[in-house]
C-alpha cells in the first residue's frame, strides 16, 4: 500500500531576535540560525529496511517571513543527509499557491482557512493533507525530535493498518515513545502539587496497561502524534481540531472514536523521543493542560446523537486521559493550583505564584469554550471534506505545485514524464526480449520498432486518466502501474496491478473513453505504440497487420478468460480482476 511518512518541522526566529508578538508558539522550535534535531531524525531513516515510501516535510515557521530561510535550511539538511527517498516539502509558500487556486475557483473561505500551518493541530492537518495529495493509503506521522532504532519500523507501522481485529477495523495504529533511558515513562520528577493533578501517574498506569501487557496489539485510549499511523479512510473523514491548543493527538483519537473509527496500539511500534529540554515554567505548562482538558471535556459533554457517529464518555478513555475529562476536573484544577502556588511562595517566587492563582480564574472564566464544541467540530468536518473535494477536482494543478517543491531525492533519472532517447536497434532488442511479442516473427518486431517509443514515468505519475480517449497501446517494460477507479465514496479501488510484460490500451476503437486512472506505482518505463501509427503501418502492410491483430485477439481472449476467473473467485476489496 502506498505510504507517506510526514514530519513537521518547526522554526523560530534566531535567539538574538527572540519571540515577536503574533508569532506561533511551540514547545521547542529550532532557532533559524541553529542546527536543531531534523538532521538527526533524517539520518536515522537510513537504518530502515523498508524505504518504499515518500517523505513529506511540513515546514512550520513561527512567522511566514521566515519561510524562505526555513526552506533553504531544510534543503541544505536534505542535501547533507542524501536520502534515497523521494521527499517533498510543504511550506506557507506552497499553501499560498493552493489557496490562490482555491480562491480563483470560488472555494468557501472556511475551506481555504483550513490550509494553515500555524498551531499544532493545523500542522497535523497539513500532514494528513500532504499525504492525501500524494495519494497515500497510509500516513505515518513522525516528529523531528525522534530517531528510528528499529530497522523494521515501517513494516511494523503498516502490518495491521486497514485490517480487522476483534470485529473492528484497524483505522489507526498508535506507536509509543521511548525516552533517553529506553523506557516508555515520562521523564519527569513527581512533586507534591501533583497530588491533585496526577497526570503522569495516570499516564503511567495507562502505559503499563496498554504498552506493558500482552497482547501485542489492542484498543488504546491514548496516542502519540509523533508515532501515529492513519489509514486513508480515517484521515479523509476526520481532521485534527484546530480549536484544541494542546494534546491534538489524543483529541484526534477522541474525534475518531466519535465517528466510528478505531485506534489500536502496537507494543512493537516504538521510536526514541529525544526532545530538547522544556524551558516554559510549570505554571504555564499547567495552564496549557487546563485549556486542553476543559476543551475536550466540553466536546464530550456537548455531543448529540447524530447519524454515523458514536456517543463517547470520559470512561471510554480510562485511565488516561479519561480521569481528566470527568466532572471532577474543575476541583482538581483548583486544588492543584493552590498547592503549586504555595510551593512557589515557599521559594519566594511571588510572580509565578500569582500566575498560578490566575490559572484558577482562567479555568472558570476563559478556558471554557464559549461555543458548542461538538457542533463546531461537525462544521469543521464538513469543510474538511470540502477541502478534499476541491483538491481532488484540481489535483493535477496541486500536484504540479507540490512537485516543484520536491527536494533532496537521489533521482535515477528525470522526474518528469519523458520519452527515453534510444536508437532503433536498442528498441528492437527490448521488444524482442518481451514475451508480449513472442507470437510475431522477428522481422515483424523489427518493423514495429520503428513506431514504438519508450516513455519513462516517475512514481505517482498518471499514465492515463478516466475520461480520456485511449489512443495508445502500452506494455510495461520496467516497473509497474496501478489501474484504479474511484468508488462512490471517492476512495481509489485498485482494479489491477500490472507488472513487467503486462499491457493495456489495446483497443483500436477511436471513440473509446477510459473509465479508469492508470498510475505509475513506482518509477516505470512503458513501451508505447500509437494507435494511428499502428493502423497506418497495417494499411501499408496487410500481412503484418493480420499477424498483429491475430496476436492481439489471442491476448484479449486470454485476458477475458483470466478476468472471468478472477471475478468468480473475487474475495476481497482491491483484488486484481485481471
């Protein structure tokens, strides 16, 4: 299945310039004049045995005026790392081009506004949006402060996704973080004020229950944004919620569960998490938790029964985050902040104590959403589907924008579709090596070589599109192509996967319109023979024409026979019918 690994990258102004009002706020963005952790993450990709994926980097500067510097920084890092993985970047520049296209075509402003790389949830949405553009069946979300230690990580990530277990579809797979000591616990010191805000204690209990015990894969109440595997069916339907300020990963799991999707945690799917040390004071981090949990509680409390969704409760997410989504939340906030303020006072930090007490005020009068959270998310979900519908309609134009932002790929040849320059003698040798032409005499193949072309297609390129006239017969000489058709839900269903020696487009009916898309599954080369040129050759040499049409008739009969056999034995979605 087509897989895209997506890594968000956060950049801030230089340390000298510092934070400017209006800049996005992240835990530890890399100052634009420092190296940061991205290079370390990309270097670790080299250990992966399975590199059959595309890589998308979502470059998120704290201010758009840093975009050019950030893009150049990423380009240099990719150049130094020299990955043999096709890599794309999505920055505010690319998004602005897509937005311009949307505006020209009278797209709703609410839909355009989703295309935003500012704030954690918006960044995550652009992660799955990039995966959608690149045609991913599976998106693997990784963070730029992690390193791969398991060479089979990608195999593990895609092993279960899309399958079924315990009567449920595996729509999302959660991996987990290992800290610098190699265990899955948060690297924090427990302090007295946490008596009433035992977030790490409840997390530890949840981790021991889900990560620490068999079976290997099980339903989970939590997930990590930097080790998250999402199936296309899920990310087409459920976006991340931009209104949640923190904890967008667990919030996404809540959203998914509301709408009938299931997350499972895989005990084998771990990644080393090595974040820079947090510099924000405790009271500030506590404040962020207050806003996120009150928001998520409001989402659960404001649910109404709606078609195609499931009502969820705080208990569904026990022991974590469920214990922070109950009616006890406000009392927990009050007591924990009182104790934290007293701790600050005992150390003489009056300003921090004042900010801590302010947390109590904010929890009552500011942190609680002033709107219906559930209804707002439903509206977002509708606009998200609108964004994907717009993207699907203008996919050719959008892919051109993304292709221009391809960086750091060690290319085997030009990335564009092009006719490969080959002498006629070389084409003759190639045609004679193909089983497809075995039924023809050697001199016939030599004649055909005069009108045959060899065309190269990079991975993901369209060979043919639904609704186009079929004017060319094609034989796969190297690589492979997928023949796909969209179902009523807009999902791509694979009808056939054609490999070396297999062919399509043999009909000579000038009025025939294709009803499928044909896409290069990997970098591929196809032998192409234009129908008009072939018919012209036949007119000038009827005996040759008779032999060619006899061969094509025999191959068509064989194809129809196989089609019938496959059709009668068809047992699963996506199975080839050729």
